[in-house]
C-alpha cells in the first residue's frame, strides 16, 4: 500500500500564479486534512474533510480552496499565490476521530 | 485558547541513554493524545498514542505517560539510538481536529 501520496514534491510559483496540490490515499480513510508547516512552528490546519463531498475550514484557510470529489482524493488549490504561502504542505488522513494520522511526504512550495 | 506546547525545544542525549520529551496541553476536554516523529525531509510519523482514560502506554522502546491532573504528556525513549534523531511532536485531539505542538528536536550523540 502506498498510504498517502502527495504530488508534486517541489514547486516554485511566481506571485499571482495558481496551482493545485494533489493528495491521494488508498486506505479508505474518511477524514482527510491539509496542513502547512513553517520553520519553528507547528503544523497548522488549512482545511479538512470528514467525508466525500464535504470540506471545512481550519485554522489558516485564507488564500486556499479544497475539494473532495472522491473519497480517496483531497485537492488543495491556491488561486493567486503569495510569498506568505511559501511553506511545506502536508496532507494527512485517518479513519476516525480517535486515531492517529497517516501523513504524506510533503510538498515544498516556494512563491517568489 | 487551546494550545499544546513543549517544555524544551532541543534535547541532546548520549547514544544508549534514555530520552524524555515533555509536553503540556491546556484543553482538559481533549480525549486522545499522540506522539509523532518527523525526520528531516519527511512527513510526521505516528509513534504512539494514549487515550484520556489511561495514564501509561508502552510500545517498542517507547512509553507515553499522561498526567491529566497537571495536563502533562511525556514520551520516554529507552536506549536512544542514532536513528531516533528527529523532531518529536505531541498532539491532542478532540473531535475532528488535532492541535500540534511546535516540536522538540532530539539529537543523539554517538
């Protein structure tokens, strides 16, 4: 099993460009999450989904949109990238509330 | 607000010694706690968890202790090895969301 797969692994964007980060999990997990990780800070929740077709805002949702059209996929979109969105993005999934996450390997995004 | 924190940002131990990483949490309603390990360039990896109805749980070389009275969580690593060098996060979960601490970096000296 691949677990949680994120694509791409690295990306450089110019300010104002758009892109979509892809997350796929093959564990049949209901819950999926997007986090960002910045130096010296913990993981901060951007958006999450508790099931196919549902999404909700996390701690830092501004500038991002998400979609969960299929249970196994959770997409994170940046409509107009800003330098403040330079970060490492992690996707995670879990099967229920009282379970730990399975994380992807991350996407390192640089906005110049 | 709710927060999960770590007492020490860095910890350096000698190979073979035991390591103890501490964490404080503030939400007494949290019912599930997890420790994650993150190696450089990788995503966090689940190490061990504990539910609020327990005060101790053991895994392979790792033990998590939960003290609900003082809202304290600790991770003990026995016979620390070079491969244990990483950043360790504690996290508390209540409902759909998990709050992570900033992490403690563990250095293992050979």
